[in-house]
């Protein structure tokens, strides 16, 4: 059966199962004052998983995952996710509401999700991210009012 004919992999249970295995991810926790720290936890045929750490104020730019679906769970601290509506007739539009994801909160998203995630809290945060298929491209966006303009594309092994 080709990949396109298979049922999509369920990422939330994978993220939850990995989050429960503290002995896998706890030894990998590091904090970098200059940028978010990340470590790959798993790379399987169907998915890959990453541990990310966030000091207060650290975050991502607006981005998508190049066609990969994902799920992430906050393991420690609080993260804020802002997100945009992907529209077929124009650029993504930033939505006014944001989600606060406290420890234990799980967020899953499809292949056309655009967001940015930030630690707006006063304490460090840790999160676990699962993607399927594995990440090969990430696209960055620049905000112009409430719209997002594609500004950069990064390919694994080339410029990331």
C-alpha cells in the first residue's frame, strides 16, 4: 500500500506515550541563553520526535512545517501559541486569539498549519514535538498587519 493510501498516523498518542517516558527525555534537557535548545528523541519510518526547551522570552518565528502534520505537548512551564488561518485565496491571516499551553497540554495540527510559539512566562518551559512525515522543509513568514507573507524556506540538510 502506498503512503498516500494509508490512514494518517495518529500523532497525539505517540506524543503522549513519549511524554510519559521521562527517562528518555529528561536527561536531554538543556537550556541555551541564545536560542531554543532541541534534541531529536526518535526518527522512525512514520514519524520523528523532538525535545525543545524554551527560556523566558524565547520563541519561534511564524512558520509552517512544509507539509508535515504535528502534535506537541508541553512537559514543563507554559507556552503561548499564536496561529493563522490558511486561506485558499490569499495569504495566511493571523487570528486574534492565542492558546496558552500549560504543562500537560497537548496540541495537534494538520499539514497546513501556520503558527508561532513563545515562552511568555517567567520560568523555563520544555515541550515534546512529533511530526509525520519527518520534517524536510520549514517555511517562515513575516507579518504584514494581520496577514503573513512567505519570507524564507529551509530544507533539512541544506540550510538547517
